[in-house]
């Protein structure tokens, strides 16, 4: 996994995923990790769309979630 993240980062491809399987590979796992409980609010507001759920969570000013090396700040 780490090798793939490093390879992607060298080519300008970044990911919010933290693994190949389970919650680590889905946008829901990332959102739940950085904003616990917000998925319930997002689903109520926009339904089941993963893209729309992701847009509902807005980081606070100055909060950086994805780092230049492809890692995720939590």
C-alpha cells in the first residue's frame, strides 16, 4: 500500500484512502475518521451520493487533510 501511495504522489495522484480494503478504501471511512458522526448528517442532507456526502464535510479554515506526500492528516 505504502509503495503505491508513494508512486502516486510522485506522479501527482493523491488518495484519501488508507488501505485497499474495508473502511480504509472508501470515502466514508475517511470522512468518519476526520469528522465522526458527520456521515449521518450528510446522508440526511444529500442522500447516498458519495461525492455529495464528501462535499458536505467542509474543513475548517487552515485545516489540511491531504498532505503533499499523499498521507492524510487526522
